[in-house]
């Protein structure tokens, strides 16, 4: 299995050539955007010394970059645009991400934005009260243990950036999906689950802003579709995996 790699290209461009350099990369970037091997890219300029630029390109793998992109027609067009600046390169190397990574506190987690543990406990209490009375989902949860709602609250809280309590007490992602094996969940049941979860979010007082609800909806859709798959007759339990960590989508939380 290949893993993504990050290429850094460091340039030193004289001030009188910076405008043409940026124009050339604006044109060259169209080839990166069209390359299936390219995940994303960004050209940054040093604030302290305007002559220094760093191009960061995330590739699907080093091999895909070298054997795929560099041997394609897109690379030839890309190179034609930036060739005048090849001699200004100070460094051009691939880097693999390490385990040292994270996010800062400038943007709150979905967990904190929602209101923390109390908010998710309210959500699951309201939700499972609805489920047990529902004609379509009630039979599926007929033997629901009393602690189930609390476990799901811990799960969703951890997914949304809260404490890793579910992982510590119950296990990772494979433990959760294993709960659905053999349940034969239907699409109408999945859809009812989604609808009731949205109703419960309203009643439990979770934030109603568009940014939070879009992230919330995205996870509910993703999670329930996985549940349907793993409840089917042909699904294999996945290898041990950590709890997925969900975050804001394209839109961060709105703060007027």
C-alpha cells in the first residue's frame, strides 16, 4: 500500500523576477491541478525575505510522482513554464509525514463546539428514546442494553475530537463496526436512523449553524452507510483500526 509524500521545492528568486515567477507558476499550476498523482499544492513566499519561495506538493506517492507525473505530457508542459527558474532551486526533496502532527486551538473541535460530553449524552438519550418507539427501527434495537446510548455518546464524542474514552474502554473502529455484523440493515432503516438523529440533534440543542450541521451530517451519512455494508452477508470485519477523527469540512465554524 502506497502512502502520500510531500515534495518541497525551495527557490531563491531575485526581486526583479518575482512577478514573472509567480505568473509562470500560476500557469504551471494548471498542470498540477490536472494530474491524478497530485493531491494538493501551495506556493508560499517568505515574509522576512521576499526572495525565498517554497512550493509544497502532496503526491499520492513518490513513485506516482516520479514514474507517473514526470513521465506524462502534463510534466512536459509544467516544466516548460518553470524551466527558467530551475537554476534558482536551493532544494527539491520528498518528505514522509511522521506521527508528530495535530491541530492547534485556533479553531475549536466539533466536540467542543457542540458542548462537550453533556451535549452528546443528551443527543443519544433523545435519539434512542425515539428509536425504541419507531416502527421501523424498534425491532432492530429490541434487545438494546441500557448502556448502549452512553457508549454511542462516547463514540460520537471521540469521533468529533473529544477524549479517547471509547477507544480506551471499548476498542477502535473495528469494534464498533463489528456490532453491526449480521444485522442486515436495510436502506429504509438507515435513512430513518439518519432522520431521527437529525431530529434528536434539534431536540437536544446541538448547534444549528450551517457549518456544524454540515459536518455532523457528513459523518452521519458516512457512518450509517458503513453500518449497512458491514451488516450485510458478504462483509468481512476490518483489521484493527483507530476511531476515525472527524473535523470541519470546507467551512470552519462561523463566528460573527
